[in-house]
C-alpha cells in the first residue's frame, strides 16, 4: 500500500496537512481571485486525496511516484476549474478529475500496441460504417462493411475487419466506474461487480481464523492436523511417521479439532 511508503515524490506522507470543508471553500475563493498562496495551500491540503486515489491503481504495478505526480496534475486542474458558485463539495468534483487524469496516463502508456496497418483498417471500417449507416438508415453488419471497404479498393476479409475493430477498443479496467451517486459521492466500479464464489471475504476471514487457532495448538497436534487435512494422509500413515499408535493419533486429532472449534 502506498500509505506505508513514508516518502513519495519527495513528499513526507506522514506530515501531509488536512483541510476542513470550510477552509477549502475559503481557499478556493481566494485562489479564484488570484491568490497563489491560497492555491498552494489547497494543493498541499489535498495531497492525501491524491494519495488515497492512487491506491485504487496499485494492482497495475505502476510506479507510485509517477501516479502521484499525474494525480497532482489532476488535482491542480480541479482547483483551477472548480466553480465556487455551485453547491458541490470540492472532493466530489476533484475525485473523478484526478481519476480521469490517471486513466489517460495509463491509456497513453499502455504496453498494448496496435500496428499501423491494423489501425488503418479499423479506421477504414469505421468510415465505411458511417457511410453505410446514412445510406441504409440502419447499422450495417461486418459483411456489408467489408464489401464497402473492398469497393474503395482495399483488399480484406470480414475476419480482418472484425479483428481490426476489436484491436482498437480500449481495454476495460476493473477501476472503470459504472455508477456514481452524486449526492453521496459513492462510486460503483466494475471490480465491485466481479464475484469470486471461491475466494470470498468470508472464506478469507475463515482461513485467517483457522490459521490463528492452529497457532494455539501444541506442535504435535498442529503437525497431525496439517498432515491430515492439508497433506491428505491417513491416521495410520501419521502414526507410522510419528512413532505412536493410531489410537493416539485419533485422540490427539479429536482434541485438536475441539480446540479449533472453540477458538472459531
């Protein structure tokens, strides 16, 4: 997490100032009037907002310093373009502005590259689609678009056109917003709608609880549970390994399970 990074872009995150809504409103009015000191105070007072937003992009593996700088550009644009006459919280306006700036940066620096020939065919297809849509008064299909491109003297197949159009489609990010409640400022992202039936929060918490309960067992009990339920071994196999009887293994296993259940 970037919050654990004490310094980012030369800024000590542990000492970042915070502003109240009232202070932000007053500074915004002063900044709009040309007060550069107020503008600088606003920037410094909202760096925590930028820091919190770039957390959402941690999974992309981007350099946090780069994302922070880009986020600051979005913050400055928010300050310069914010309309103080509207009854809107500054953060409600600034958050999507900062996210948009970061997304543009990620899009422009995307490692996926489309060849010029494929991009050229895609734009030819888009042009042909527009022409046919006006002529036919309906959305043309791939075969019709391909026929139009061929009529213009460009040789291609329907499969080529389909692949080219798919190649220029912007990849969807898990952090793309699908809904925003302007009143509360709550935003729903694509990742919020992705459901993993196996790795749920409940299963994750249960695994942590079991792990903590196992730590409170004795070494021999922990070894038996580990071999039985994680190693898939029988009580007889464990008894041979530990040099004890199968009855002892059974008794120790039963006692360990009882203790784990009590902890849970």
